[in-house]
C-alpha cells in the first residue's frame, strides 16, 4: 500500500515506519498497531472525545494517535520517550493544527497535572509499553488527591495482566493489582487482541481494559496503607492472615478481630471491601 491513507490524508503507517526507520525496539516494549480500522475501534471505546483532552503514552509511529484525532478528540497529549518517533508525530501534528501536543519524556517521570494545564481532567487512552504498563497503572491508581486528574482510562495490557486487574477472590489471578484497581475504579475488559494484530507480533495475546474511577472508594482507607496490607497478605498468600500480617503489627489477630475478619482466612479469600476495611482499621490504630 502506498500514497495517502484515505481516512486522514497521511501516509499509511507502514510507509511512515519505512521512511523514518522505526523498527520496534524490544527494549522499549514496542509493538505497533498499524491497522487504522482497528485503532479507530480502540479510540471509539473511550466514547465521545469531542470536548476531551486525551493523554496517550508511547504513541510510536502514531497509529492510535491518528485514530484519536480522527475520532474527534479536541486535544491529544502524546508522551513518547523514543526520539526516533518524534518526526512521524510532528507530521501528524501538522495535519491536525493545534490539536496534538507531543512531549519527549519518560511517562514514569511526568507531572500529569502540570501537563494538563488548564484542562480540569483527561481521558487516558494508550497501548502501553509492556515493560512499564503495570507500573504506570499503579502510579495512576495511587494518585492523590482523589478523585484523580483523569476521568477514565482505556488501556491495553498483556492479556495476563488484564485478567489480574479484573480477577475475583479465590482465583489464582487475584492479587494486589486486582484490589487496588477494583477499590478505586470499576475495571472491565472490553476488547481482546491476538498477537497478529501487532507489528512485530508479541508472544502473548493482549486485552483492553476500561477503568471508570469511583469518586469515593469505600471503605475510605489510605491508598498507601492498602498497598502495605496487600503486600503483606499476598507476599505469603498461602499462609493464614494471622501469620502473614505479622510484618504490619505485633498483634495481627487483634487487627483482624477489629476488622471482623477470621484470622484463619488467607489473602485470596478476602474481598476488595475486606482489604479496604483492614487498611482502615490499621489507619485508625496508627493514628491512636
């Protein structure tokens, strides 16, 4: 395929990659989506973007970036650490005057509220680099103050990570990420993608998760305390809680009693609400 893409007048992505020598780097966790029909479906999952600021991480040659703009996003802020991709993204910015801002930066180091400027909030839509996807997600979920600077996240992960995010108690996938994600948001898997959808094809399938923030997560514990509790409980997930929680307090059975949780239970048996209640009790005991 050559010439211009009929959808937006820009060259097909394969031509862009060839022109700028944008071979995907394994070290950066890059797997490009080149089918603009597919990227437009992904952009469509985020709903009406006509009055929204959208944040995209790791746009690469710009397949999803173009789709977001074609879907009518008012403003797209793209954060890309691979300088090789900047010329391709500059071409998109020229084609969509005043609607695309490209920041050459590592997403792990960005001050998101400062980046938004006057925008009260943003929608995050991204095919996240595999190597940092979970870390970025945890950083966003642990945002304080809450409600966060984003009103929604539509994010692509390895299928295994997506399943951990939405996992329920008593399953092997259920763990710290499940609890944090489900306490502060309502996550749902909304699309599955096979390896052949990407260039180069990864060795695993992928999935897109839609996160809707919960304005006032309940029980209202501190997010850092919830992180401590889940780390202790799942660090020794096969042990009873009266044993695994000893690293938090010398009196774990008293803590569990105050939270109305049987000391013989194990981490994977507890609901998200149970963990938040346990963290709240720990907060109260620390403050006493």
